[in-house]
């Protein structure tokens, strides 16, 4: 044999033997491309002879709201998706299923006109067995989807937007009738240290055959170089139509490479199913060797060492595409948070995409995974996301709602349990935003979630997210305190995290400052320390929030990120990056004489299956390349080749538009569902054009005039007649502060719904104040004050305007009233988020005190 042939053979053998993590038997086929879509509900759209020729040609991920740019309102209703798939004859006798990673929210799945399954949860993936519905040749998949509010399905409330759509990847999965169940492995490390570890794998093996079989399950633990470090197997008989659990543990693995934010070492477990000596299925599971522990008195431990984590809350949506996000865009998000110096992300406030958690694994980011049991401030009538209570007010809905929450928790754990980045399961976010009558039912449901989490995954703690009100913080293993909870719960006797701090509204560029919020205000802080709130008992902290997001409370309220909606950093991002990663901030941009447009693309090659995209940054520069703050209108045009922006083949950035260019910068994400070279031109009146090229890999290739036409999607903010602007009540259970407080009479007692409890200043001086964050920008019409008793107190009421200046809206400094309840009607509505009550005239022997404050008004978008 010639030497070159020997070398090639050795290379092939090495690759075959050491690349054993490749999945080769099971088929996971991405079917994101070439769908038809139409907004609305259409009778007969599930059948093959339905005429969809005038429907839009789209790719997955997709959203009802595209293009979306932080509008407070969004379409609520139905949408239909249709796609044809070709089934070869060799699939007959196999098991074929559709795997949806996420569709918001109530989905009905049809194949060839047959209803094959339903799913009623917007944030968890699901599998639909279509084996009996398919045939050889052409098959139609149709999905009827709606995002309507449902009193019995979580989330019932929240300040995010809840757009409909098949907004995560869809796969066609083909397996043998003897196969690993959907996300059917549970990989744990019963013993783990830097010296040695063992791996346990619990595998659900399904036998869909009509006869019993003898199955052998073989596991290989593989490092990141493809080397098998452990191999173990066992065999069992499985009756026809049954599922059997294989519980197997490896021998000791010496010197495993531990996973941590600084060393994100990853392994995989390859599972092979054999019967009669033949391999019939294989399945890949992620693995990381690491140990985690939350404690009440010493904080969090990672791999046996104390670890205080610093991170951010992160929503999934972004400029233009809304919730319809590619896998690579998630990786880019994680990298940005890592660049800022963060090592922890709270997945606010719902289970995130599997690709998001994959990215946390790869980049070394600790992850808090949360169930969408969600409440938000303000009381209104039931019937919409913006104003409903976290828990149903109708007892007839209780059982079904509990089932919804527990089912979503079950699926979340099943999907994400093998990822080393996941360190805790969270039950909720601020579920105390509910009625007094349902508080006890809310607590009971949280306890059910905690018990379920322990049952499904004994290796991780279960948290109560946003538990600073309602006596909920000790129900779980970990308490997540939002906002003023950082100072109200000092050494609470339970493992704890500041799950939200900051909440600073800022449009880009913003100020070069951190947003510490209530973190520095806790008791007994050692001011000599750089971060005195890093108590030894506290596990970590997460800023609200990492990225701007869509909010039912409007664009201003959704702009609390340290990175804007288009994924351009604000100045606060650079502050954290400098503080935590020692990377100097770029200089602030200044005005000059614009000469040209600079286009920067984070990657010049992408794939065409909807999992990939490129981020395009537009920057205005002068004739020597200096970056300017001038923000003229800029238009991007796809001159040739495949691809799309959220608005279609063109997109225009305007400082006066929601698709904005600000401080000389704009950005968008580009994707393509066909292969070929795309030429993108940037133009602006009076400036030199700039061209960038992006290659899309994959088949079919784009052919001008033959490839299905992509329609223009002009941006029009969605508006609807709804109850958003009806008069509502605000102030209950919101974050509070005060100039000072007497022991037993803290500021948080105002807004607890009990007029018998009250805040009281610790002295009788004039000038003491009490403050509330309504957590909404509210158009206020009247303010109701309740005092503990009849007394003559003078005060003024102020709100914080858009320039962060306190302005007086009510001045009763010399009031003569002694009423216990006072209603201050404003002469005209005033918009604000913060209310401050300053006492200016205190009777002798008295001190400032307040029982309740209620604001009546409507959300200001």
C-alpha cells in the first residue's frame, strides 16, 4: 500500500474511532425552511387541497408580530402555518415525529388533514407522533396557532409581550420503533471532584414494536477531543408498547476536567440502543462535571469552593424579529453578557430555547431556569396579559391552572436537566401580584412546584423567584429577591439571591454608571468594602436587565437593559465591562461632519436553515474614519442574492422612527433561507455608499426570478382597542423606600393592602419622605392616601420626570385637613413611575407615617 493511502486510512480510522459523539442512526431533520403563513383563522386550512398560493413565504423562527420594535401592543388572535414534506419509502415502519422547540401558545397540529396533537404552553417544546398520519411521498403539515389569553394557562400576566408564532426551531425526527424517548436521558454525576467522578445515566427506552424485544443500552462518555473516557452498558427485555427505565452508572473516571464559568469544559454522553446485535438508535446528551450547592449562611458553592455570581436577567426577544430568534443570535447574546464580566443569567421569566442553554454551557454562564408563573403590578379586570392576577380569581380555574404550571415545570426540567450551566429551577416571578383571596392558593402551588422539582431532579435546588412580598421566600430552597428585597431581607435564614436589582430606564447611549438600585442600602454593610452588599450568606446578584425588551408597559419601561434592543451596548455596559473585565470603555461619540457609512458584520458566512444569522452594525464616520454621533437616515438594500431583514429586502433607520439610528449607530440581524452570495448596500443622502457581502451556505441555491418571492414587511406599530387605557389601581406590593423608618414600621408596610400596618419615620423631623416605584409609567389621575389615624399632617407629592427631576404634583404643605383617608384629584393627568410623599408640617409629638397609597390611572405607553 502506498504511503499516502496508509496515511489517509489512519486519518479515517482516527476520525471514526474518536468522533464517536456524532449521531448517525437517528435522523433529526431541520424543517425550518419553506413554510407558508397567514395571519387569521381559516376554515379548511388543514387539508391538502386548500389554496395557500396567496399566503406569505416564510421561514422558522417566525412571529405573528414581525417586524416588531418595542410596541406596547401586539396582535392577539390566530395564525396558520403550512408546509409540505417528502417522506421516502424507507421511513415506512419507522417512528416519525415532529419536534417543536416552542410555539406561542395554543397549537393544533395537523398532518394530511388529520389532527395529530395539541399543545397549550408557549415556552416549552413538545413532540407530536405523526407515524400513523404520514404516507410515502408528499405530506402536508399544518399548524393552527393562537396567542389568546387563557385564564387556566400560565402565564396569565407579565410585563413582557406575548406574541404568537412558531418562534423556535422545528425538526422532523425519524427513529426505530425501539428508541430513546423525547429528551429521555437524565445524566448526573453522583460523585464528582477534580480527582475522580462517576456518571449515572437514567434512560427511558420505548418499544413501539408489536412484540417484546431484548434491548441493550450502551453509553460512551466522550471528552471534547472525541476520546471515550468511560463506557458502560446493560440489557433488559421490553414488552410491546412499553417504556422501560435503564439506570446505569459508570466506573470511576480519573481526573475529569471540571466545568465552571472560567473553564467551561464539556463532555457528551452518546447512548446507543441495540437489539439482536444491531444498532437501532443513538442519542446525544450534554455533560459537564461540576458540583453545586446553595447554603443559607455561606452562599453558593461551585466545585466545592465559595462562588459569588454576578449577572443579568435576560429576555429572548430583539429588534425587528421579536421572539423569533436564531440559535446563533442566542450565542451572541451570551457572549455579550460574558464580555460585560457577568457569569450568571436569570432566564426571565420562562423556559428558554435549548440553544440558549447550549450557549450557556459552551461559554461558561451559570443559568437560572424559570417557570412562567408570573405576576405584575396594577389591578384591573381579568381577561388580558396586561392586567390579570398571577393566580386565577375563579376557583373553577384553579385545578387546571395548577396543572398548566406543573406541566410546564415538568417539561422545562426534562428538556434542560442535562446542562451543567443550569444551577437552579425557579418556580415563578413575583407571583404575589394576585388577590388576597388567592394568596394561599398561590403559596400552595409554589409548594407543589418545589416538591415536583425535588422529585424530578434531586440534584438541584428549587427557587421562588421574586418572593419579596406575600410571605413566600421560605417555601423553596432558594429565595430570589427582586428590587427592594435586596435591603428588606438581610440574612433571611434561607439561601438567597438578589434576582433583580437596578431597573434603570435609559435610552442609548445612556450614562457611564452602574445601576445598583437597592443593593447598597441594606443593613450593617461594611462601607470599607468595594461591594458591601456581597454578604457571606448571599449567593449572587442579577441586574435588571441585560437587554432592552418588548413590554406591555411601553418602550421606555422596556428600555432598562445595559444593551439596547438592536444589541448595541449602552454606556452602562461599558462601565460593567471595565469594572469586571478591565476593558477600557470607548470614547463617547461626538458630532462632526459625516462622510460615509461604516458597515461591520460579525460574520460573513451563515447557514440557510434558520439557526444562523449575521449582526450588521451601521456607524456614521467622518472622512478620516472618526465615529460620529450624527444620526442621518440610513437605508440598507439587498441588491442581489438571498436573505432578509425583519422588514423584508430593505430596512430604513431613522432617528424619528422606532427603527432607530441613535448616537450615530444602528443595527439589524440578517438571515437567509437560501444559499448564495448576498450584496447589501447602505445609502444615506449626501454620504458615500458602503457595500458588504454575506455568503449563505446550503441548498437550495437562490435563483433570481425562480426562488419564491419574499414580500416586503413594512413596519406599522400594532394598535388595538382594548382595556389598556382604562382606569386601574397601582401601588399594591410595589418596591418602596423611605428616608428612615422606625423598627417594626418599615416602608414596605405601605402597599401591603392592610390599613392597620403602616410606615413611620424614626424621628419627628420635617422633611422625612416615603417613596414607591409603580413599576409602570402611569398616567395618574388621582392619589388616595390612608393614614393610621386622624391627624394634621402637611405634605407634598412629587413624581420623577423623564429628566430624573422631582416635580411637585400636589402641594398640601400647610393643609388643615385631619382626615384619615384623603383623595388628591390631579387637575390634569400627570405621567410618572415614581411617587414620593414628603412630610413638611409635623404636629408636635407626632412623626411622619402612612398606611396605604393607591394611584388611580392608566398605563402610559
